[in-house]
C-alpha cells in the first residue's frame, strides 16, 4: 500500500474568502514504512497573510515573494500523490484548499480526489476517542509522540509528526519512522499464545542495521534537545 501523509499551511482559514496555500509538505509510506521520498514546497499566494495565520506558522509574505505559484507546481504535486491514499488530519480543510488552487490554476483535474483517495485521521481519532480532544498536539500526548520541535506549525514538520501519530493509531507505531508492522497469525501458527479475544500480536524484531539506525536517531535527538526520554526509559 502506498500512502502519502500530507499537510498544508495557508494565508487564512477559508478559500472562499480568497485565502491560498503557502506551504505543502508530504511524506511517502509504502506498506507502513517511510521510503525517504518527500514533497515539500513553499508557494507565493499573491495576497496578504492574515495575522492569525502568521502567528500559527510564522511564514512571512517577504519570504514567499520569490516562491513559485501553485500553477507552476500543480503537476509535480499530483504526480507525487497519484494513485496513493492521502493521510491528512482534518482532510476537508487541506483538500478544499488544494481543490481551490487547482480551480484557480485552470488545471485539468478539478480535485485531487480524482487521482488519490483520502483518509482523514481526525475522523479516525474521533471514532477511537469520542468526546476527547483530537487535534494533533492532543494525539501526540496521547500516543507519546515527541512534538517538542513544534513551536510553530510547518507543513513538512506536521506531516512528519502526523506520520508517527497515524502509525500509532493504526497499531504499528515506532517513533521517528521506524515502524513495527502487525501481521495476522493463523491458529496453527500461534504456538503458545493465550487467546484473549484479540488478534495475536506478531512481533517483528529489529535487525542489526535497524538497531544502529535507531541508536543514531536517539543520538540526534539528544544533541538537539539535550535529553532523550526514550534512552532514559531504556536504562531504567
């Protein structure tokens, strides 16, 4: 399965009021594993950015002045998303903005849903946790996903965080992109497991290369933040 975890930043909240996309960030997953392929672009919205939006993402009009227009990158974006399942938190917001940009650009595709399906992780979270807060920050806390680098929103950063949250919500979490994949096990193969009414958990142990990558990632976190809670937990 090919999935694209995607997020956008915008000049405001409503494309019907003339607001535009200013940043797109997307990461590719194949069979729940990050492939290293990503799509990231800043865009010139050709309009002012509302103060409220600026306080959220910190992206200024001056920074965007020399960036491409959406129409110049539309084909590249659709090529990256083509045939995938788009994983988006509050998908109607991002899809609505992308579709509006396609309309303004006069693109042959009127909606990104013509070339990709969409999975809304906000709806998924509401089904899993009814009556609770289900924004991305709340989900990070619930699933113990590190979002300490998220002082401001950013499309690529939020896509990275959403990837970890999505893998956690769907039962295959390993923080920072190293995911354990669950697999069904038949009764004949399930030697020595106690049946409790839940599917048997298939444990896939990391090989030496994956363990080395994991250790390098923990070292990077420790250098950037001064502490790595995961490493401290391992030592206790």
